[in-house]
């Protein structure tokens, strides 16, 4: 007897042409993922139409309404009737045209995809025409084109996105997340097209704008703040018809991700692996590994030299002469990098030069006498920031810490007989007993204001002061969070921090969670946050840097982080910025306090980044190093 499954198999195996509406809905799944996809396609259409001013109005992050109005060339009735038809485009006429694409859009898929999953309308009036024309599409059903009144240009409205595909609509994120993604798209296009003015509103409030008269640096300032914009270094070069222009930022603006590496190819934003590799190669040896540089670069080359039809979102391309292009880009970028200040804040290049000059006059002795330790040249860098390491070729400072007595160092243990353990018994004869009564009396030496040297019964240990303090601060903050006892300390004067508009939108939904770890932020005008309070345990912290760290955490995940992981990461970043830095001077009591706090932790061998906090050397290690055994 045939089963029910057997009876269904022949019918299920038949091949049939899908209805147009169903085909468009399937295509929409590739072209239209979220409101930001709609915004990208509509803005690119406006730019292709020669718009000089574009207005974008959003409601509920774009899920309820997206409206794009431009002053471009507009469309007549015949063009408007075809606008929502699949594969209808004004950009291509024959196969050879694919090799010379100069427009942002060319496939003719976007409007058809939107029309199948939303309620859409277009009004358009070409210059010189007395009247305009209007057409509507509702879930794939198009109305006849009709006359309508309005200004020159085009207005496209997309309402109730995914109203007829509930499963797709359920995958949309919070309003603030969708808004942030829309703003990301707008900002990239605004940076790609100086000379075009853009205004964005959300729920009838202006959230972003750039004037048509703004150049690239001014647009970076409006989008990401004055601090970054004013530090940018110009990049300019040419190789025949290939032209590179734009800006790179100094190394201390580097990030953990490539979100601030913006390449624009003939006005098109790209996130291409070849171009990312160019920046990485250009910065090789000048930027810490695993850090990504910040850049805003315009690359212009003939359309036939690049294939832009290799990626569904057109965000990746294929270059015809990739090796030659790579060489040109790296060479041009390196020339610009040589003109940047590679020093971190607090360690300016002039200070490095002064230290070198001071070091040149020091005694040639390999080991300074105790008196020379106190006379070591001063470290001229500031105590903030992450700087403080000496320049290559300059001698490291070994400084006698206030209150230390070099002669009071306990003797190293006697040599270990051959065949015995590497760690001998200490001078007290009982290492464990010594540890039990150890009250960190010292003395301690500070090397280059970065490392602490401490005697042990079996040898000595070298401690990274920043790494250990970071671990201690992090564990104490985490303990307070678990107990619900994190105290917030109001700042006497709120600190203002400039942030990007999209970053501000992303951060909005996390403000309540941040208060639970003592970080209170409030919006202060457009593109500015006011830091009102910080955890009371943090005695010293770079408020602006911490805010940027938080934004980076929220933006780098590609999704809204859960409250727990966000708070854990915020504590991690706060501990790093509030800890003593390389270059900070510590006295005996400060070192003693740090070591005592570390002893109370269950784990203090690594910092939260998993780097070691201390390295220990036994007498056996020294014997091997000096070939005494």
C-alpha cells in the first residue's frame, strides 16, 4: 500500500515557474534585509539622479516609514511606470555596459524588492515640467501612474516594511539599533560625496545633517567629532589614472575593529579585504598588532579597471590590476604615515629626543651605582594615557623609589646542588613561612616607571605595575557588581564627549544598564554626551576614553550586547583606564598597597587581557643565565 508520503512525492517533485510576486519576495530577502538596506538603495538612487540636497525622514527606526526626497533629475510618467518592475534600470543597455559601470545602482532590483514587501509610493517631477507624476505599489500590486503636484525632484516613501512577511519583521531589532544602522549608511554616503547636503530626521527630530559646502574633514568633524578631525593627516597620490586622496588618523586613534576604516571607490563605500590589507601593510611596524587604523580614503580609477558586480550588496569588488594597485596604495599610505606623530598622548616626539640627549651624557658604566639611580634623567611624559615606554635606542630609567634601601635587600638563596629542584629554599629556610609573615615591607625598586622589582626568598620578581593594578581594579569592581555595592561618584563638572550620531543612537538603549556600574551618561545636544558620574572606586580615569571604549563595545558586536556582557566589558575597560600607567611614579607605600590588594585576589597572575602581571627569577635561573652551572 502506498503511504501518504509516497503519494505526495510526485507532486512535490514537479517544477513550476513561480509567480512574479513570489519571485520578488524571494529576491527581497537578498536585497532588503532591514530598513538600512532600503535607505542605502534610495540614497544611492538619489545620488545617481544628480541630487545636490537629500532629505531622509524616518519613523520607528525606518520600520514604519522611510521617506527620501531629493532635488535630482526626476522621472517622467513612462519611467515611473517601470520603476517598480524587476530588472528595469536606466543604467545598462547591453552586456558590455557591465564593464563600464560608473553609477552606484545598476541592477534594477531594489525598488521591485521594496514594492513586494512594503507599501510604497513615488512622486517625481523632472525640471521644466509643469506637473509631476505619482505611482503606488502595495505588496507587489501597482496602481496606474497619475498626475500630481509637487516640487522638482523625487520623493520615495516606503511604509510598513515587511508588513506581509511577519517572519522577516520579527527579526528586526530595537528601534535604536535600526536607527543606528540607518545612520551608519547615511554617514558613509555623506563622507563619500562631499558637495551633497544631507538632512536626517527621526520621529520628526533632526538627528544628522551636513551642508553641501562641507569638505571631507568638516564632514568627519560633524560625524565623529573635532578631536579626530583636527588630528587627521592628508593622503594624496596618483599612479596614472588612479588617484588616492583623503585622510589617515595618528596611531593613538587606532581601534580594535575596522569600523573606522572607510574606503570610497568612485563614490561607493567598500569594505574590501584587499584595501584593509593595504592599510595593515602600510602601518606595519608603526602600529600595535591587533589594532586597526582609522582612515577616510577616496580611491578613483576608471570604471573598466574594477568589477563591482561580484557581491550582492556591492560592498566588495574585484580589481583588474590588483598587485600594481596594492603596491601604489601601500607606498602612498606609508608616505603619509611618516608625516604622522607616532607617539601616544603624554609621550611627544620632542620629549623622546630630549631623553635621548640626556641619556647621551650619562656615564658609560653598564650598572649605575646607587647614587646614580636617584640622579636618572626625568621622564618627561605625562602620567596619563598608555604612553611611557622609552624610545628605541634610549636607555631605560632605573629609579630608586622613595624610602627604599638597596642595602636592605635580603640575600639570594644559596646555589642549588646539582640534581636538586630549581627553586631552592629561601634565606629564611622556609619559603612558605616567609610568605605567611610577609607584610610587603620592601624595599622595592621601580624600573623605567613601568616595572617593580621585589626581592623574594628564592630570588626576585618583576611586576608590570599597570597589568597588576588593572587586574586588582577589575576584580574589585566585579566583586562590587556581584554584591550590588558599586557606588557612583558625581563629577564636579560634567565632562562633554563628542560622539558620532549613530553611536549616540546605539548607546541610548544601554544608559540604564550602565548606571548599574556607576557610569551615568546623558545626551547633551546633538552628537555630544555628558559624563555625569563614574564609579567611586576609580580614582583616576580618562572619561572621554572610557565613553569611546563603551561605544566600541556596543558597535563592534554586530548586535546589541546582553546587559551582562556589556557590563563585564565596561568594567574591563574602566579598570584599564583607571589603573596606573607606564610612566607613573609610585612611592614605597603605593607599591606596598598595590601588592597587598593583589594578595587578596584569588588570581593575580595575569591582567584581564591575559598578559602576565609578574615574572619570577630564581637563583637557579640566574646561575643558568650567567653560565654558573
